[in-house]
C-alpha cells in the first residue's frame, strides 16, 4: 500500500511539474491589456490654424495675419485635384492657402489622408511643389528663390503638409527658421490631439 501511495504521489508531482513548465502566462486578476497608442483627432483645419497662429505670434508686429499674408486664396476641391493631383475622395480633411499675388510663391497646404492614402497625398504635394519651383525659380522677387529652397513637405502619421512659407523681415531673408516653426506647429497640433 505504501508503494502504491508513493508511486501515486510521485505521479502527481511529475504531472504538476510538467504543467508548470509548459503553462502560458496568466494575467493577474485586475490586470488589463495595454492600451493601443492614442490616435490623433485633429482635423487638417485645426493643424492649419495652429501654423497660422504661430506666424501671427512671431510676425504679427510686421503685419503677418497668418502664414500666407499676401492675398491668401483658399484651396478648394478643384485646386486640390488640378494643381496638386490629389483626389478629394482620398482625404479626410484639408485646408490650404496659396498667395494670390503673382509675385509670391507662398503655399501652405495641410491634408489629413484617409487610411492607406498618405503616399498618394504626399505625391500630390510634391507635384504642387515642383510646379511652383518651375514657375518661380527664376523670379527671386521677395525672396522667392530662398523661400522655394527652404520649403519642404512634412508628414506625421496620416497627415501631410506642404510648407512653402516665410516672412520677409530683413534685406537677406532666410526662411529656414520660418519653415521649421511651421513644421513644429504642425507636429505639436497633431501630437497634442492624441493625448
């Protein structure tokens, strides 16, 4: 009887040892699955407004009313598709302005792409930038040549923006800081909306 009891006890110990070695990790009571990364909720209009506000804060004393101060013309569906080659059906929201003066190359366009469409949006913004370079590269009035050189396209998740901006506040302007300020406002508005 002792032998049977000993064998039975050894068997139980072996089974429990094998069970503990191959068991999956159990969640402790009350623990939860880690939350997914927060998703930004800002619209393109809100991001555009943040960039505009940064320019007013920085250059309001020079008369800046936003990032595009020279007769700003709003980008609509027709301009979005014809000038930038962006299908309005590929975007969740957008806001853009182009300088209405023929002597100024300024453009600020912010787009929130639909899921999976960011590459198409960026390609469209690159097309718009290239066309603007072709139109203004030999017309350096008001620092257009330097503004074109400093301009860039930035992305953050499903958001993209063409930043061709800058305020002339000296004889030999450098628009790198202005574009950086616009990029910082772009990222801050998006990232803050995910908190």
